[in-house]
């Protein structure tokens, strides 16, 4: 079946699923494969559960005479092609977002700002890979004025694959940093891969919102239509911002060109979030959201995804940034924690993953940064910290941390919780 015929079926059944445990009535099931499962084996179950059609790529799983089975060469490719076909049919303006750090937060902030004026579709959670991106695109409807699509990668070429599905009209790379070095091979590999978004927009005359203070992004921005934001005042900037304070929430001001300053008191932890805020303001202005609406959106955004959160419990004040960790974001978090005023400080730091041969070196750097800070207690979690030279208490995993808390719960501390999602430090929220 060609894509145009499948699309006709999709217009009659405009909901897709890849999980046989979640089969809304009338939806289309795509039998994707993973390392330990074959979606084709669940096609019959998906139809029983309520799906109207099942797209499969292994003929033996089809029931002869049952036209609800749609046979294709590769289910993932077909899902991606259908998403791209749908995107082209609707012609919705799309902003593509990628970057080492801050892309999910920036996506949330941009969507929040644009929602002041428009009907916005945006990536839910962290659905930013080769499966999540097409599924997000297939949620587009004619009612959406604009879409904000997050794209992630941990290997070369992955952003190129995603932008060819999304075909964004606008783009932003939040930053480039040391993350997934095992997959990218080097920091230059990170820059090249993230830069694949720029490559697409350069070839298709798209527009780029760029952090003008970031030398790595400026180096790969030649030939692009640039709309600039930053904290170093310049006539080139559409939006200029200035950090005011962060104790504990970020307080900053921004202005359009040389206009009056707008001060915003946010609900986000971390001085580094000023760049995510300025990106959202810059994009909002470009799409004619008023300055008053932008300030309202930024001031009222409250993070709920284990990123830059503040949670006050009966015993402690928690700064939770436990969704992602790499050397760049870890340094930013620790620098910010240094500036926060508190009588008693504690840090629970989780390992950074996928750093390859530089893992030992980068974890030692984190330990060295922690030595230089005035923190009463430091707990390090994960095998990657075992060989570090430091006086801090070390744990193999989050379960050992929970046990330590049960035995002697810290009380009266401002506690930074920072680590890769796989370390599961977010589970400590209910314990502290």
C-alpha cells in the first residue's frame, strides 16, 4: 500500500499507537520492533483491543482475508513517511528545536508563550526521537496554527533524519555541550550533528533563532537567516536580556531592541535558564505575541518534569534537576547552587551516562568542582564515581541512598538533586 492510500485511511482514523496495551477505538497500530520485542506479534491483540487497522511488515502475522492488516516493507519507515506526508498536507508552520541542554525546557517555554495567541501543538514529554517525532506530527490537526517540535540525538546523522521528517520552517539550537560523547565520538561530533538542523534550514531558506553569545553556534551559522537573542547588548539583537538574581528562582529582565526593559520573576531554578527564557521571548516577538503576553507566560510557567524544580518538603528544600546530566549541565547546576543562599547545603549527585572514554575524567572534574563549594554533605551516586579522588560518600545506586535516608534523614538542608534520568534520583523526592 502506498503512502497516499494509507493517508486516506489515516484521515478516517486519525490516531496512531505503537503499544498494544494502549489501543484507542478506531486507531491504527504500527508494529514496531525493538531489541527485545517484535510488534508484529501483537498486531492481532491490537485489533482485538480496539484498533481498526494494524500496519505490519512480516506477512506471516496477517490473517488471510482480513483487510485490517496493512503489509508494508518496514513499519518504522512507513510511520515516518506518513508523518511527513501529513505534515506536508497541512502545511502548518513548524519550529524545530534541538540542543545539548535546555531543549525540552525551551520547547515548553516557547509553546507557553505562543499559546498566548495561537493554537499550538508541541512535543509532549521527551518524545523527541525517531518514533516520538513522527507520532507528534501525526497529532497535528487543521486547528493548529503552529507546532513546536523537539528533536534529540545521541549519534551522528540522527538530527538529519528527523529534520527530513519534520521539514521545519524555523529552528533553534539551544546550545552544544559535552553529552552522549560515546555516540558522537567527540565534542565536534556533537556540533556537527546538532548543526544538521542549520544545514536543512540553510538549504530551504528557513529562519534561525540564535543565541548570539554562543561562539560554537555562530561559527556554524553562516548563510542563515538569523534572528538573534543574548545577554551581551548589541544592535544586532532582537531580544537582549540581563540576569538580576536567582535566590532561588530566576529573576531577569529583557527588552526588544532598545525599548523599555521588562522584568520577569520566574518559577524556575537556575541562572542558566535565562537563555531559554530569552529564546522564548525572541520567538514570541517574531510571531507577534505582545511583550505583556510574553512576560505573563514566562512568569507563570511552572516546571513539573524534574527540570529546574523547587520543592519544599516538611524537612528540606529540594532543587530537583534529575532528568538529565552531562558535563555542561552539571557545571551550570553547581555554579548556580553556589550562588543560592542557605544555612545548610547538601548535594546528591548522580552519574553522567554515555561519556565513553572521557567518563572517568569528567566525573573527576565534577568531584573537583564539588570540593571547591561550601557544601556540608555531598553524596555521589553511581559506578562512574567509584574511582574519583574525593572525600565524599559514595553509593552504587539510588536504592542505597534511600536506605541511608531511612537510617538518618537529612533535615534543614537546601539539597541539590542532579543526575542522569537513568540514575533515578527523582525517586528521592518523597524520601526527603
